[in-house]
C-alpha cells in the first residue's frame, strides 16, 4: 500500500528545495543530503498550501526556486538575482509568503493523495534505476581500468621473464669470453717479458 506523502522544504546552495515524499528520510535521499537537515533545523515540513500543491503535482521530484524568494517551485529554476544583497531571515520569508498569499482551504482529496503517493513510488523507482545504471557504468569503468592494469602488468612480467631467459643464455658466453680474456692477458705478459729480456740482452 502506498504511503501518505508530506511536503518537505529546505535550502541548499542557491536554491530552496521542496519535495512530496512519504518520510523525512526519503526527502533527504532525494535531495542528496549527506546529513540530517531536519535535526539541524535546516529543513522542515511545509505548511504552505501553494508549495504543497506544487510538490503533490510532481511527487518524488525535487522542485526548486531561487533561494530566499517567494516565487513558485518548479523542476528548473533560475539562479537568484539578488546574491549581493542581504538575505531575508527565515521568519521574514515566512511572513512575506503568508501575507502575499493567503492560505486556501483545500479539501483533502483521498484519491489525489493516493495518486500522488503512487506517482512518488514511480519516480523513486525511476531514480533508483538511474542510480543503479550510473553505478553499473562506474563498475564497468573500474573493471575496464583494472583489465588494462592487469594487461600491462602481464606484459611487464612476460618481458622480465624473457629478459631473464636471454641473460641466462648469454651468461655462459660472458664467462667463456672472460676466460679467453684472462688467458690472453697471461700469454701477453709472458710474451712481453720474453721480448723485453731479448731487448735488454741486445742492448
């Protein structure tokens, strides 16, 4: 059975955010918050009928408006135009919103509530599929990079083994040349001594 939705609001970055969700936890997940904004006093359940109506019309979708404004929420919002000026206090924004827009007494429509709750679940599943797809793509990229590392490591290992094999094959030749070099040195020393002795005798 679909859970009843509530409308929650917060401010993150340059935007005020609103969403119709079954719980604070679901709202935090949809906002991508990494801490409990409700416990910090940075998020609350909305009692503004216009905000509630906008959120219930698109349950599960994060709606935005420029931070500090009293405009309507939508899926897309322009950046605030008064970033340089002082921001109004939370109480002032609340008061401004209430004086500009009188709360309308809308009757509770059970059918609309059920429809909104089902729409939220549908949006949540779509978002979960999207996240799962992104995670699968990241996993595939990690595996591809790991395969490239493994391939390069295997090539290095093979080259090292080939080098060791060739060096081992050359070693007997090196030792044989070393013996020939030493034998030639010994022969030359004898030959030199003989010739120098002959030179001394001739002198």
